[in-house]
């Protein structure tokens, strides 16, 4: 494993990232566990895919774990998220059961969507996850609508809307930020900028340097953070969530991160260099967090390994569950097209 | 433990790929993440990285090989590890895995088609509307004979009706084409004209027996493919024997009774049925089997004032001729008194319908479905029969077996009736 | 005036339905462009904003995609929004949220959610609004499983069907013909619903079945009067909804009359008539057809501006009379 070098300054208590003042040790360990769980889920999903065991395609978020978990850390089950086609990480960060995710992935009746949705549509309404969306930008207006309902129902929840750098050029992005701002709705727009929308880099497609710069156009606060640094992401999220809960309206968080795998499995990576991919690999968010927690005395090596072992068990159990689950039957094809 | 190198799926619809080249050879050191081999798909070539660091062992695919997705093509063993290809293959998850077949696409239509294709009507190249064709079927008219008054000479419903009216010469037949109609019945209705138009009439209600048996006979007639096989039996000697029994029976001190040919006929029938059990059977529901009865109850049609009733003598095989004769007498009396019980009328496996002394040469009885055969007998007649040298006067009994052709074919029926005839010709055969 | 003889306009009936729904259920609210103080482009919402406030009668920015999606999201999270597109043509901007999201979320999520949203819109031609403000897109949306698509033809239907749509747990699209807004008719007081999956026999007859919906039902009923004078007794089936389509009603009618004419303003090819014809030909009514099925649909062109051309592009009463006469007399 590559050595991650933590800049000396963070080892000094005075420069300890402020988010750790908000979180208990147990909560911090939970964040690490979720990040590891996401990584192992994605790797297992990829393994099943390359062996030809799963159907369709999938979009992995390996390398973006800190972004998903950091943004979701301030949320409770009453808060809602909408997610993207690259949504497995958001799902797990919001508390999903990986067994049901594996089952959905394999198209089984026991999956979150009973095999009807697949990788790109996994949702867990019970845990406030309104679903991944197969259309870039599809979840933005829906998140704003959910927030409108929160306001009308006088609930205390917030809605986090995950989207990628690709969505920020869709009309839906602009319409959604505008409406959320004009109506002062409790939304946190969380843009995971992994520098490429499929094969087109942000430089080549977006007319601003940082996507967070666009927030000003809609009178929202916008902030750019290092998407591979859990602590930074979580702190920004806490602030945005508190703002929304207090009724001060929406914010935009841009997490700059990277997906070390291609857009989808058929991606030949022709649009980026090996050197670029390598340089981001060295900034692996999980290794970074492990090193940071140890340096700050928030976790020991043994505790970290115990968490890793626990994650392995959870993954193995999830895969076993999925493989043993029944497939849907053709006679049930028309179920749930309508409610009545 | 060695790590597998598999041929990966890289495109959504990929089932196999071609290994185009190795970047490392057997035994070479590899680092995780470095390019190990290249595959080609219909989209383009793609480099595949080593999944682990170590030594490349057990290479089993060469450039140009086309392999299914998920195939193990090599292993990466730890440096210094003794590598056993057989053991590695056994413990490989790829060996246990098999690509599931993509779910067959369900045909999405949930709506059942109400219509099934009609058999080709005569005159298929005739231009007629569906309603016209249906009307033609209903009225039993060949559509090709109808003149169409519609556009392009198309035959419409009213044209068919007009043609039928013209053919019948009956003004009443021009039914309005738009009147509500029920779905066409399977059997054309026979519409009787108003017979009173032609002369005085008298209405006679059908008896209860007629009203009940009428539909059953109709159903049997329509539902059972009937063939009637006729033969004759030489009952000269049998009838002589019968007469002696009858004389004794009439003189019986306790309860006089009569002995007709019927009980003897029934015993002979049972002997023939034992040799041909397929005439004492019913067709299984679904029509793919014959349920053979292993009991021999014979139904006998008895004449009453109200009409013919079939009474049943049970276990004919276990009863003697005289016992059967007495039982027939009792059933007859009950029938005439209208005192037959349901048990008296149920359970027959084979029916005999005797027209007794009335006469006639033959008739085609209707099978009493669900039975599969019925034997009709008319009065025996003294007939000259050639015995090889001369004509001798012999008492010949005509036998008319109607049978369900689904259960038995012509040859079998002929054999059955011949056996019955021969048994009647020499009753000792019933002992065999 | 008794309860059943009170007359309202089509627009007033819709407004009344909205008020009744909002009074009964605080989850119901309206969204659309210019529906607040402006009263709506066709004055349907009228003064509702003064009675219910701007939080229940919400003016949106000109953002059909965003607005429709907000309606979907609100419906997902416990509300019952009624979203107005200013013209049915503008639903095109929102098709992503209607077709990819609203119609499919319940199914994709394996039944875990419902999307009880109503999209209503002025539709159809005859006002000189030309190609981008006059389309009839019902058949297009009716092609999508997961949506319900309905077309009221009278003020009574407009109110009853909107109330049914609001109560429906699934997304319903209501196409209101612009030329109907000012028509008047009897409307019962209070709350009532009209089923969204049943056609009605608007006029019984025996010589020819004419299937229509919305404005075309009104034109067909008028045509039926002229037809009666010519001795043709037309049975008019008011479909009311395209999805689900009550084809059973048409089957029963065709078994009676043996002749079928479909009348619709949407483009003829691949429209309502195409589906009804095919469904009838596949049904038991096939054996009762005594003439070909005839479709009288909209022209294969964008709606023109000039009134002569605009009229020619949409089935008029005279066109219906002519088609039905020819069908009934055996000329077709």
C-alpha cells in the first residue's frame, strides 16, 4: 500500500479539522466504515460485472467515497437525498443495506426495487433515499420539489441533491437552483465534480472554473472543497445543512474528487492520461482518512482493521443473500405500473 | 493464494472477447495495476491491468483466442509461492460461477385475444365483410353465391340476408341487419315454419320422460361419433332352450315369471364384453384414455306408457339366467308402475335396446353416453341360411351395435359383434 | 335553480374543482405560470390566489422542466400538486420529468413510491395560435405506461374528472381543449368524481358508432343531429380517456351498429383512431364489422395560422357528418 503522507500541520491539535469537534468517536468510525463499505461494494459489483454475472451496466464511484459519506454525515433518516446514476455510494452513505443492493444489482426479487430498477435506480425511501436517477439532471427538480413539500408540511428535514459536474450544464440544474433560491427551500445541492462528464472534461464543457461559482448566479452560497478529504466535505455539509434547517435556503457544495475507474465499464479511458489517474490514486480518500484518524488519535490500527474485517463480513453476507435470492417471474411484469 | 486473471466483460452486451496480446510472459513479475494483456471487442481494443502483484503463472490463453467473459486465463502467484494449476482451478470462484442467461423477455401483452381464426369458409377469395361472413355461416349459405351490393362489389350482411330470403322464398327471412344478435351458435338452428298456416293442427306436450331424455339423446347424437355395425346370430338352438326355461318359469308354484331371450342375450353379451372390455368403458375426461369397467352392469331399455326407460341389472356376470329373468320381470313391473328408484336406472356400462316382438330388420340405436356402445336387437326371424350344402331354416336374430368410434374402431366392433353372434349361436362358448 | 340545473362554464367548473380539492385536503396545491394574480392564461384559476394565498396557488418562473420536476418531487414527498402548463405544447420542455420520471418512478422502484401529480393543460387548435400553441399531444403521452391521459368534453366532466385525477395516486395528464373553456353546461354542486377509465354512451344509436373525446365529442354530437335528419342514427361514444382506454365500450357499440368512425384532432397517423381501429379489429367486434373502420383525424401538418387552413387541419362538424353518412350508406 502506498504511504499517505499527512501534512505535519494536521497532526497538531490546533489545526485539527473542526468537523471532529462535531462528531463522536463512534460517528467517526462509522464514517470510515461506510467509506470502506462503499469501496468494497463497488469492487464486488465490478467483480460480478466483469465475470458476466450481472446484467446491463454500472457506474462505479471508487475514489469518491469521502464525498458521499462526508455530505451525508450530518443527515438523519428523516432527511432526504436524491442521487445519480453513479449512486451506490450515496445509497450506502444514507444507510442502505448492501444485501438488498447486491440483490437489486443481480436483478433479484429481494432487491430494493424488486429487480425492476437495477443499478441506476436503486432507492430506499425508508431511509430517505428518493433514488438514483438514470437521467443526468433528472434528480435536481425532484429534490427541489421534495424540499417544497418539506416546507409546506413544516417538517424539520432537509433534502440533499447529489449531482455531477455533467449535470451542471443541464437546463434542469439552472431551473432547479433558481426555483430553490426564489422560494428559499431547504435543499443542499451537492455537486461531485470528478472532472469529467463521461469523456468531456469540465474544462472543455463548463464556462466557469469552479462549479460553485455558479451559485452566485442564483444568490446561493457556494463552496468548493477537496472531495477526497472527508473532514472538509463533512464540515461544508454541516454548514449547508444547518443553513437549510434554519430556513435560510439552499446552498451549493462542490466536492472536487475523481473516479479512478472509467465512466462505466466500457470506458477505454482515452480522454485522460495514466499519469492523471495515478496521481489521484495516491490521494485515496480511505487511506487518507485512516492516516488522519490515527494521527489525531481518533482510531488505532487495530480498530481500523476490525472495521475492515467487519465490512468484509457484511459484504460476503450481502453477496450470499443476493445469490440465494429468487429471480422475478415474467407473470409479474405489469405489477406496479400503476398504484391502482 | 494465487489471484485469478480473468477475461473481463467491458461492454454491456459483451459475451466473449478476443485476447489480442500479452504484455507479460509466463513467469514474469507483474505489479498490480500495470498493463497485463490486451483484449479486442467489436468496439475497440482495451488494455487490462494486473489485478495483483506477483508472478504470472498458469497462462492458458494465447493471442487470437476468443473466450467467454469470465474465463480464467492465468494466475498471479506470490513471489516464491509454489503454484499448482490444478489446485488453483479447483478453488477458483470462476469455476463455480456461470453466467446467468439474461431473463427471457416476457411478451408484454396482458390482453387475451377474444378472437380465434375461423376455418376457411368456402369462397375465400370473395370480398365480404366479417359480419356478412358470419351471417352466411349462421344461415348456412355459401357466401360465394351471394351478390354483393357494397362498394367494389363487397358483400355486406344485408346482401346475405337478402340472398337467404330469396332462396327460402319467405318474406319473413329479411331480418334487419342491425338487430342485436347473440354470438353465432355452434349448431345451426332449425327454424320450423308456422305449420298452422297449412292446415289444422293439435299440440301434444311431450311426456316427462321425453322431455328429459330428449336433450340427452340430442347431446349423445351430436357429441358421439356413431357407427352402427350390423350382424346376425343363429339363435335356433338358443331359443329352443329358452322355451323350455320359459315353460318351467310360467309353471313356477311360488312366483311365476317369464324367460325371454333377453337374459340369455345379456349373459352372452357379458362373455363378449369380457373378451372386449373396451365396449364396457368410458372415455376419460380429456379424451386421452379409456376407463375400463371391471364390473358388468347391463342396462335394458324397458317400454312404459310414458316411453322408453333404461333399467339396470347389476353384476350380470355373477347372476344366473333365471335370476336375471326374474329381476327383469320385477324391474319391468316397477317401471310400468312408475316406481323405479334412481339406483334402478344408474350404473350401466352397456345398454341393450330390444324392440322385442315389434319387428323390423335393423335400426341404429343412439349410444347412451357416457357409455361407448349400445346393442339394438329386433325380432328374430326364420331365415334360409346356407350351411355349405343346402339352405336350412334357421332363426336369425339381427344385432345392431352402435358404438362410439373414439373408443373402438370398425374392426374391433366387427369382432366384438361376431363373437357375440357366435356365442349366441352356441351358448357353451359363454362358459369359456 | 336546482343542484343539477346550475350552469357553469368549463373553466369555472375546473376552478370549482380546484377550490373543493384545496378545501378538503391541505396537501393539494396549484403550480403554474401566471396562475396567481394574473388568473391563468385562460382565466381558469381566476381569483383562487386571493382565496387560498400564494403558497397554495404558486406562480412559478418560466421553467417548465424545473417546475414539473418540482411537482414530481413534491408528490413523492407527501403533497398533491396540480401543475398547469400554459399550453400543452410546453409540456414538451418537461417531457423528461413527465415521461422518464413521473411515469416510471413507481415501477422502477418496485412499488415503493407513488407519484400523485396532476398535469393539466389547454390543448388543441382553433384560436389562431398556430403551430407551437395548438397541438393535440394526448396520443403521444398516452403511449407511455405509468401515465393516465384524459380529455373532458363538458363542464360537468371537467370538474368530476379533475377531482378524480387529484385523488388518483398516479400521474394524470388532463388535456382541456381551449375552445371548450367558455362553453357552458350543467354542473352538480359539491364534490363528485367521474371515473377516469370509463367511456360513456353520449348518444345511443344503431346505424354507426362514432368514437371521440373532448372537443371532438361535442362536434360529433352536433353532427349526430344533422345525421339524424338524414336518417342516420349515430351512436356517440365519448371515450373520456385515452389511457386507460375503455375499448369495451366501443366493442359493445360496434356489435350493435357494425360500423365505426373515429374522430380526433390529433394527427391522424398513429393517433387515437389508429389504436381504436386496431383494438376493435382484434376484438370480438371484428365479426360484426360490416364496413371498413374509418378514421377522421388531424392533418399531417403543423397547425397553420390562416383560419381557412387551420379549420382544414382539424375535423369539423361537416366533415364528421360526411364521413358518417358515407359509412352508414355503404359508400365506403
